[in-house]
């Protein structure tokens, strides 16, 4: 059974940085793409970033390009989201996600993921 556990959220001020981490277990981590999504109050869950199994390909939603970086450590079965220059509009619950399949092809859509973590709250004050 695949389990995803996020950590690293918190309350920060605009302009600060946070690093989210997602620990994966239950299957071979290194052959699957991974993604990060977020959901703000009253809004749909939206794609934030994704990374291929090898880490050679990444995608980002336009609103975070240049500020967020997704990476992975296949030796530690973890995927990271480094968030810099945070803005109040980044406030949301952030979710780690994984698909059942191993191919990537820019997996930027919610239906492309089958397993989800419980989420970690990120709050950015102005």
C-alpha cells in the first residue's frame, strides 16, 4: 500500500521560504513520477509542480515558476518542494501525489494521480 506523508508546512511572512518534504513508502519509489498540488479554502485543488522518475523533467504552474523548485531524492524515497519568495496567495494545504503508472509525459493534471498524502498547511501572511 502506497503511503505519502508530507511535512514542512507552517506560518511564514511574505517573502520568506519554506521547504516541503514528502516521504513515500509501500512500493519502489524511484520508478514513479511525483507531484505537488495545493488547495486554498473555497477553491479547487490545483497542480503546483511535477517531476519525472529520474528527476530530469519537471513542470510547474505558471504562478510559481521561478520561485518554487521540485526535486527528489530516490535514495531517501522523498520528494521536496522548495518554495521561495512566498506570497499570501500561496496560502493553501499542499498535497503530495503519486500515480499508479511509471510514465511521465508532463503529469500536470489531478486525474493523473492515484495516491495522495494528508496534506500540510502553508500560510503566508502579508
